[in-house]
C-alpha cells in the first residue's frame, strides 16, 4: 500500500513538472542592433566601412521544454542602417534578423533568473539604396543575406506569476557580401551586439 502511494505521488510530481514545463511565453519591447565598430573594408581596402545602430520593436516567442530549458525565436520590425564609406554616408539598407536559440535558465523558479542561450541567425537584407551620396552615389548597391551563430546572456525578473521583465544581450555573427553594379566589392562584417528590454507573458 505504501509503495502504491509512493508511486502515485511520484507520478503526480512528474505530471506537475511536465505541466509546468509546457510553458509558452511571448515578449515584446525595444531591441537595439549595434554593429561592430569596425565593419571591415571594401574594394581591396580602399573603402573603410561603417554601419550605424538602430532600435526597433522586438518580439520573442518561446516554449519551455522544462522549467530550465527553452527554445526561443527572436523577431522584430525591420531595422534600418546607414552605411558610410571613408566617413561619408554612401547608402542604406534594411534587414530582418530572425534568430532561433536554445536557452538555459538558472534559478528557474526564482524572482531573478539569469539565462544563457545559443543558436542560429538568418539575416535577410533588403531595400538597399546608394543614392544618398558618397563614393558609390548613383550605383546599384546590393547587400547579401547572412547565416551565422548567435550567443545570448540575459536576466528574467518575475514581476508576478505570469508576467516578466527581461533584459538580454546577444552577439550575432553577420557577414554580408556587398556588390556594386553587380560586381562583388567585398564583405561587410556587421557582427552586432543586440540589446533588448522586454515585458513578457507566460501561459
């Protein structure tokens, strides 16, 4: 009888853990993409490249495989960046950087839960424009898409049972081929740090 009772309690505990593990979360807030200070050079080293930062509305959707382990997808409204060559504004482009990460949360049931994440990013670049001046004014500018590693560090603050405030920082490996009038002139090493502050809902 005691063994049966123990077995029932163990099964109940496993079921409760499974139920708590099946937690979806949605988060929204501000996300800033801050490219590396050295974005490389183009045209055989004759054009030093600089890309500015931009802040947009960020959104993440995630699912907890267990209280400590989650899969998260980062999305955002399109980021817009100016490109400077040898210090002169030479063009602009927009991009979307969907990123899928596997996360591990420390102190998962606590008020403050640090977490780490690692995954893959795909950066889709569009709306390139080189009509703003600089060394390539009036040419046809093309910036390729990118696929690379993403790493993440963050803190989740439990504001209530179902609501969180989350801050995090990511490094994303973004290296995009650049072409002018159809001819490749090099690659831009964007490699940004991505900072977010979001409010999240768990359900």
